[in-house]
């Protein structure tokens, strides 16, 4: 289904400058697939603000378009997989729709319609990267799969499948390494049986040169295997870490469980899964597979003596099974201990000022010592069990050598094998049992990896804000009128609701103050209006439509929330400002800072926009942090701005200057809502809403509410 010219022109307007986004929009239109375009804004961008090509699969997943990474060095190898998005040598992208008679039907950003291009020209511009695309038949079967169901591609196995071809040379190298393992035993047997009895010096050196060549090839293959596994692991690390961290960032706040430190620990544990399934296991499985080949060679050379290492391997396997059960329990305990330690470490370092202010260094250190003491006991159990497994493997190898030599003597005495064969089977048995000694570790790490995988899977299965909102309507907020009906909300784990049965109407451009006691629900109302949380009951309508029809990411770009504890990230003032306005120039950022008076403290520093803020804004005062967080929210246009206690950390003079500047900085069409307990800031608001116990108890013009407050003998400040 080719697009008409007007549709393609619209695609160009919706993705100005970003070739990959333009190609993805074209493909979505080509297949008639609807999706929330605001979800693509959550993907990582390069330094130009463009979507890098390695993000193509993630973007296509969000658009519910089937896709698969193609590994083809030549365009002609893509012909059977078209249509496909391809990366070109100049850094741009194009869509190849079909191939016919040495030509390709191509669409590129900026083109009015798809056009036929000569195959040679397409080949010359091809950069060797492509992603095949296809319509998702299940996306239109609403009764079988709602459009917003999470993608069924597994977070780990899907990435392994993507790079499955990279495993082939690793397996080939492992195969050759094990085959070359026969070189030394066969060399030894031939020297003892043929070279020494016949004093064949020339044969000795021929065999020695052959063995040395085998050693050199094996050494090279081991290096190559290690390099391939490192490259493969690095590729998987980048993709998996980005996928998991992206999931963490786009998980609804209500779905987050556990402390920040424990969540961070869980995110970092994916490396153990990758290392086990994509590195350690491959080598050990191939070695275990060759175990039987070595035993067959022993049987060929010494007959029934192959039963000796086979029996020992069986005993070691059984012992390893029981040892791994003990190791697994200790490993799980150690994993839990390390997560708790990590959580405490993050909290103690982040709250160092509080610890010192409370003179609680000794108390915190005592808790840390008890945690370390517990974890070291668990680690000691792991080490003892691991040492037992190693010692058992050593004992098995020693017993195997002893039994083979004794058995070999009787076979030699009977004239059935040679002395060289006895030495060879001892060497082969040692080679065959080497991987068996790691069975306990392998089984323990395997179960641990599966446990970690299940833990991460719970996080992956959580709702994803990029997939929320109506896919059929790519809505925009044109005005910003808000209607709240029957709104109720309780924070996860809380016993009492924060808001109950809230009804509210807000016209675009209003300036509203929300006042009330501590924990009355002021901030919670702002979080719900701005899409940070979803209500438990009731509805929020924006311009007459349910707010849930909007992508939460787009909604928050239009309804800005600035909390009283808003965070500044480690970096410069410019970097922090660009979180809300990534494309803003230095002049635009400076103008925003000047509009609310934040340039006053910047002018005292020669670094200007490059001034560092420190972790969580620690290098700035509370008032300066407040100025910057509000300036950050004003750096890009929005329909509504909710400020939670914006002047709470300011002195009287700074508050007065801030109010004057904010009154001018906020556009007349922009709705301003301020949650406050400071009386001065009420003067810039036309309407006051009073909340108490999670309910609206008063709502009206400022003069009426203040007059009623005075009449009821309330304190001058609207809230205590």
C-alpha cells in the first residue's frame, strides 16, 4: 500500500531532520499501523538529537511492526527480505520496498513518492546495516491481542537470537580446540611405542613439529574464542543494559518496588545472566560434549578401561549435584545480602549530610559492620563448598589415573595394549574430567542465572508508559482545559487514601493556588494532573478527552510538574536545563534563566551555563536549586505548569523578586497551579483551592477565600 503525496509530505513535517524517524513513520503508514508517536521520544538519541540506527528495532517494536536485524554486506542479499530500512554511507536512512530488474523501489526522507533507483547506486550507498520490516498480523486482532500488550520478544533470548550468527565461529573454535586436544596424547603414545624402540630421530622431530603446530593453532583459537566472546558480550551488554534501563525509566512510578539501591542492584545483575548463557556455558557445554569423544578414544585404545573414568565422572556428577544445592542456597543468601548492602551504601552516601547532622556515623557504621559480618559468613560457606568441589575433582582425577595405570598394567601384561597407550589414556582421562570438576559451579550459576532472569522478567513485565495511550489517535493538547471527576488515589502500600472524590474544573490560562495542611493531598493532585501517577478511581479530562488517551510521556511534556524536592543531576546548569529542552540553544537557555531571575547567581561565576551543580544539586543552595528546577520546566513550551512549594527555600526578598519574574515569565495562555503555604505568592493567583484530608473544602476567587478565612478567624497564612 503506497502512500499518497499528501501523506508523505505530512511525514516529512512530523520528523524534521531525523531520517530514521521519518523512515519508521513511513513504514508505519505503509502498513496502516497506528501507534503513539510520543513514545519514540523516550528512546536514546545521539549528539545531534537523532535516533541512532541501533535503536531501529526498539522503535519498530514500539510501533508494533515486526522486524528483524539483517546481516548482509551487499544489498542484493536483502532482496528476499524486503521491505527493509537500510542505513546509508552518508549517515541517512532509506526504505527499500521491492527489487525488480536490477532496480529497487526506494523511499527516502524528503522524497515526494517512492522511486525506482539503479541497483548499482543503491549498492554504493549501502552501509551494511539493515532491518527487515513486516506487518504484525496480531496487531489488528483486538480479540486476541490488544494493541498495547507488551511485545512478546523475550528481553534476553530475543537479543541472543539477534546475534545468534556470532555464536557459530565461537562453537567452531571450541570444536577445533577439543579436536586438537588429541594431539599431545597421540604424540606421546607414538613416541613411546614407535620412536623410542626404533630410535627414529627423524620421526620424533616430524611428530614434534606436528604437535607444536597443533599447540600453536590451539593457542590461536583460544585467543580468537576469547576475543569473539568479549565482542559478543560487549554487544549484548550494550543492548541488554539499554533495554533494562529503558524499562526502569519508563516503568510507572506506582509499579516500582523496593529501595533505589536494591533496584539498581537488580538492574546490574543482568551481566551474570549474559555471562552464563552467552559465554561460560558455551565453552563448558562443548567441553562436556567432547567428554564422550575422549571416553570413546579411551575405549578404542584400552577397551573396558573406559568404564573407570566413566564411573568416576558419574560419581563426581552426583556429588556435584548435592554440592550445588548447598551452594545455591548460600548464593541466594549472598545475593540478598549484597542487595541490602548496596541499598544501604547508596542511602548512606547520598544522605551523608544527614548522617553527620545527626552524629549517626557510629550507628550507621555498626549497621554496616553487621551486614558485612553476615555476608562474609555466607561467602565463607560458598568458598568452603567451592573448595570441596575442587578437591573432589582433584581426587577424582588422581583416582582415575591410579586406576587406569593399574588396569593398564594388566592389559599390558596380557599384550593387549602398549606402554604408550597407557600414558595416552591417562592423559585423555584427565582431559575428559576437567570440565566435570566445574559441574557444581555450572549448575549453581545456572540456577542463579535463572533466578536473576526471573527477577528481571518481573520488571520487564511491568507496564510500560511508552505503550500507554491511544494508538489510533495521535492527539495533541491544543488548549489545556482540565476537568476532574470523582478522582481518588492511594499511594502503593499506604493505608489511607491521599485524595478522595475530587471534582474540579480548570480553564486554560488560569492562575490557581492550592493550599492546605501538610499531607493534605496538594502535591498528589499535581502528580495526578501531570501524569506521574494514574488515579485509582475517577477521570481526568483534557480538552474534553480522557487524559489516558494521551501518551504519558507527551502529557508530561505539556503538563509540567516541579516538586519541592525536584532533583538536579550531576553535571552543568546547561545539561540540567536541556533535560526538558534538548534542542534549546545557549541563548534560549540563558533567556529562560533571566526570565525568572535565576541569572543573578550565575553572573557571579565565570563558568556561566557550564557551572557544575553537583550530585542532586549539592553545590547550589536550596533557593538556587528551586530557581533552576523551575527554569528547567519553563525552558520548553507547555500548557500547564504545576509548582509545588516553589518559594519554600527562599528568603523574603528572593521570594518577592521570584514572584515578579514568574508573573512575567508565564504566558497568558499557560495554566499555572501553585501548591503553597506562603501568603505572598497568593497575590499572583486569581483562584484559591483549599484541600484538607484529601478533599476539596473550598474553591473560589482569591478575594472570597481570603475573606472567608479572615471571617472564620483563621491564621493569616491559609495553611498551617
